[in-house]
């Protein structure tokens, strides 16, 4: 905890300050009290001595010692006076106040010769330190009077005063400690709150509010921290979004690269194969008309033979019957027609493949989108046929009037393949749920306000909402492992939104099918200053 | 008290009852002065039987202050010197001998028995100083000095530890110790000396109530199993109350037995029973008897006593037989009646007159 630590520091500071104050004032007081008390005691002692001396002048000679004793007993009662004694001219102590007996130091004192008032320091063993003040009576003829002032009593006074002073300082210290504790608590309470707040911030937890009501610097700090936190919070959110965005773009770019590479190889292969097939099919196709003509002339020639030689050699007769000549004549024409149709279809397919791969069309080009869609359908035709599991899938074309659209044709063709392919996948996995038993993919095109709209709709089982949120995420797939890459829609989304500045929207209702809508501007080059094609972003696509 | 009681019962003095007012001063000089002022203001005829040296010596200046009232102190129960000297000698009549006479007498007796090393233990005030002065003077006559002195504070009771003083005096090996103290302090000193196995002769003075002292010591003896009542001498200022050959002793005992006086009201102490007879009470009896005699001789004016007449009657007393074998006289120059000191010692647990000092010889 921070509070006790701060309190401890201040407490130590206070102890030091109060200690110094206590030490200083005690020393000063002790010195002062000692000085004043000693001066006071000294003057008191002198006064007593002179008083005794004065009265003794009348008493000593004529009075009995009881009177002298009474007089010194009176003086003993004065505070600070420890002993009083009187000695006569023969240096005998004639009255004193010592209990239990006269100390030897005092006895020694009586023998010293003095004239006038004398102040002496005197230590009496086992009793203490005294200040002895003596004065002669009648210039020493009448003896001497002595008064002893107890020094240790002065020291005791000082000690008492110091103890009282220290007690007072201690009380003040306690009060001050309590006051500072309260003050520190008042200061640290918001600090602790602030700290907790800061800790929450460190944990990237952004509490909306902290309850610090103080109006001082701490309150200001709290407010500042709060606004800073909200800024950081906003910044972090933006940063996260940016990172998410970048990550997604990166993933898309990566998948695009992979896909493009794949598609490019595939396209090259397809183009090569189509090219190789195209030539032989071309001359097969062109020769079939010659073959047809030759066969027709040969048959006319045979007819002439049969007219002018009705009775042929039996062997010829036998042979013509054996080969069913009549049927052969009839069927030959049909066979040739069918061959011509076959080569036609091969040529059509090869043309579609070439059209689809569009190796020569990776740049922006104004194209008829219907051609692309049709090419796509040709390629996917084999998947439409009825299987043992489901009936045939019907394609319903609802083409509107569509002008040439500026776009990247091969890329859009990929999108068509993806969308129509997905529609077919959806229908294949949802057969049981089709109410009227008819599987269909509806393709709708239109132009609305300089924008081309292409919708691909299936009547499959639809996409649940929780899946729909993620369908454009890269590598997201509901298909079994090995069947889907999870890249198709992600790439399509990228192509539509980024390359063509359009929109790819998915509408779906569970149980009623799914509709994908592509909206792209008719004119791609004129609307944007910078062409969306980015060398850095799609190098593979550009290279090919 | 007993004597006044008997006088009052037999008709008083000249047909007048004697009224006694008693105030306690607790042996405190300040209270003594207070009580004296009170008595003067209550218009007492005379002051009588004050007890104690520090108390009496301190109130003496009051008597000079009331010089115009001519109030007299009769027979204070103290042997101190001031009331026997100028400037107070005209205010006080003394019956008993003085302390210095007592202690001087003790010194004479000790020196006579070849006990020349005399130490003194005394109360650190005027009373002690008075006794000390007597010892000093007594020894001076023989060219001797006090061997060692020790003191105690006034007010010390029997529980006070006096072993330090005992050790101080014992260290110089005196032949005798003269104690000038109160009952309790004297008893405590004797106890501590004997407890320290010190059997030096110890003398006490008349201020001590000897039966009281003995009762304290025998109580101690019962508790510790030691003997405390040997080698003790007491100096007295009145003859022994046991000497039945004296008419005054008989009269004293008669009065005590008859009236069995209790202490004045307010003076009872729990657990304290004053001894039936004692030198102290005998002295009080003699004081009272002498006062009554003076009162009898005092002329009254208009049936009233006046202080001038009282002083006149007292100072003209001549060869009055108090019943102790010594005639009593006062005159204007001599207000000291007795100078005789009597000595007693303990035998069989009682203080008896000491006649054979030779037995104490070293």
C-alpha cells in the first residue's frame, strides 16, 4: 500500500523535526532554568545569610542557642535551602540543621578563614552538590553563618521542567501525527484511486469514470488522466481497427497472390490446351464440309449406277445387301451432321476457355458482361446436369440491357465462377429442403444510375446470420476440408470492392436461399484519379 | 486535670471554679502561636502547662507583644533556656529544672563514673539544641568536647529507621549516649541501637514520658524477643512518682485514682492508653497544685482576678511546701523554682530512682 509508506515517511520527518525541537528547546530550557534558578538561589542564599548575620548580631551573645536554632530552622523552610548553620568565634558549630549528622565536608569548612561573603561549590559525599554561601558575623568576631543551596534540587527542577516540556512536545507530536495521518489519508485517497485507475489503464481496461472529487492538483491530474485515457482508448481502438484492417488486407493480398498464381498457371495451361485443340478441331471442322460434299457426290454417283445397271452382278447384289446400303446412305448424312455439331461444340468450348482465361485481358477493358457470364456457365455446364442425388439445375437468365462495362474482365469472370459455383454448391447440399423440387440459379443483370448490377440467386437453404458475418473473411469456409479454400468469397469481395470500387452484398434468409449482389460502376477509369490497380498489391496478376 | 477537678469539686478557689481551655498544637510551632492568640483573645487569665521546646520558644515573642496585657505563662513543660532568660524571663514562671541543667547533670554523673566519651543524639530543633547546649557546657567544665553528634527531624515516629544515626555514633565508640528526643524517636533509637547489638548506656531526658517509652519498647520486645530496657537512664525534673514517702506523690495518686481523668475531649488516640502514673503527669499535677496555691494567694478586685495581682502573688511566693521536700519560692529576679535533677533507671521493667551510679562505672 502506498498510503502507509507515505505516512511513514512523513512520520519519520515529523519525528526528526520534533526530536530536534525537543532537543533544542530542552537544552535551551535547561540552560535557562539552570541560570535563572542558580541566580535566584544564590541571591536567596545571600539574603538569608545576611539576614542571619544581621539578627545574630543581636542574638548570638545574649541569646541561648535555642533561639539561634529557631532562627535557622525558619530559614531552612525556604525552598531551595538545604542546610543552615552558625559557628561561633571559636569555630564551633553552635546551631545547625543537619540530619543525621554534620558532614565531614562541612566540618572542614568551619576551619577556613574568610572575610566577607564567600560563595563556594561544595560536594558532600553521598548527599549531593551544594553551593555554600557564608558571611562573617561582626566581621568574624561573632562567628559565621552558612547557607547551603542544593544544586541537585535545581537539577531536579530542571528535570521536572524538561519532562513536562517533553510531555507537551510528545502530546503535540501525537496531535500532529494524527493530523498529518488524516491529511495524508485525504491526499492519498484520491491518489490510491488514481493509481488503481492507472493500473486499470495498464490492463487496457478503460473505466469510464473515476470518482475523485478533490479540486486540488490531484483532481486536476485525475481529470487529465481521464481525458488522456479516453484519447488512448480511442487511439487504441483505431489502432486495433487499423491492424485488423491491415491484417485482413494482407491475408487477402496473400490469398489473392496465391490464387492469381494458380489462376494464371491454370489460365496458361487452359489457353495452351485450347490453342492446341483449336487447330486440329479447326481443320477437322473445315474438312467435314468437304467430306459431306464428297460423300453426297459419291452417293449421287452410286445412284446413277443403280439406275443404269439395275441388274448388277450377284456378288455386288450380295455385298450391297450385306452392308445395308440404303441404311448406310441414310445414316452417313446424319453421322456427318453430328460430327459437324461435335466439332462446333469443341470450338465453342475452346473459345469459351480462351475467353475465360483472357490472358490478354488483365488490363481494364470495356466488355459485355453477359459474355463473361455465359462463358462461365459453359465452363460450369457439366455441374448442372442431373445426378443420382438431385435433379438438373436450371439456369434462369434475366439479362437486362447492359452496356459495355469498364472492368478487369478475367477478374470479374473469377467472381462469376465463385458466385455461380457457390450457388450450385448450396443447391447440391440443400436438395431435401427445396419445396417444389426444382433447383435453379437465377442470374439477373440491370443498370441503375451508372452502375451495373449483377445478382446471382439460388433457392437453396440460405446462410445463417452468424455464418453470414464471416463469409467474406479469408480462409473461412463451411465446406469439408479439401473441398474449399475459404478464399473464394474473400477474393471476390476484394475484387469487387477494391478493384472495381463496387459493393458485394450478401442477402440471405434461412430456408429461402441466398442472393449475392454485385454493384460496380459502369465507368471505372473516369471516376477515380488513381486506378485501383496497384502494382505492389497484385504483382502476379499484372505480370501475366 | 485531676487536681483541678478535685479543687473544683471542693468548691474551687475562693469560691470560683477553674475553667480549663485546651487546644491541640500537634507539636507544631505555627499552631502554638495560633492557639496562643486565640486564648488571649478569649481573655484567658493565664497560660498554663505549654508542652515542648520548639513550640514554647516560638510563641515567646507573642508574650512580649502582649506586654501591655501582662499575660503570663505558668510552668511550661519544657526545659528550654529562652523562657528562663532575657527578654522573656519576665513573662514566664518555671517550676521544673532546665534541659541544660538535666543534660549537664547527666554529663556530671557520666564523667564521675569515668564515662568521658559522650555522644549525643538529638532532635534537630530548639529542643535538641537546648539539650545539646547542656551537654556541651557540662563537658566544657571538664575540658572535654562532644565526641560525636547525630540528629533526627522533628516529627519522626517509632517507625523511623534510625540505624544510620546509631552507626554514626557507634563508629566513634562512645562511653555513653545522651538522647534528647521525643518518646517515639527515643524509643526508636534505643530499638535500633539494641538491634545492632550495641549495649552502650543510653540516657533520656525528662521530656520523655518514661512509662510510655517502656510500653513501646516492651511491645517491640514481645515481637522480636529482644531486651530493650537495659542500660537506660532517665533524667527527671520532678521526684519519682513512686516515692510514696512524699506527700505530693500520695496526693497525686489519690487524685488520679479518684478522678481517673480521661484525656481532654478530642485528644483521644485509638489504641493508646496513657499510663496510669508517670513523671509527666506527676509534673502536671505539681504544676497545677502550685498554680492553685498562687491563685489562692491572689487578691481579687470586685470579685475578679487581675493579671497584675496574679504576678504579684506569684512573685511573693516564699518557701511554699509543694510536698516534694523542696520549698518553692519565686521573686521578681528569680522565676525558676526547681533546679534539682532526679535520675531513674529501669529495673524489672519499670523506671525506678537511681541511687547507685557506681554500678554504671566503666
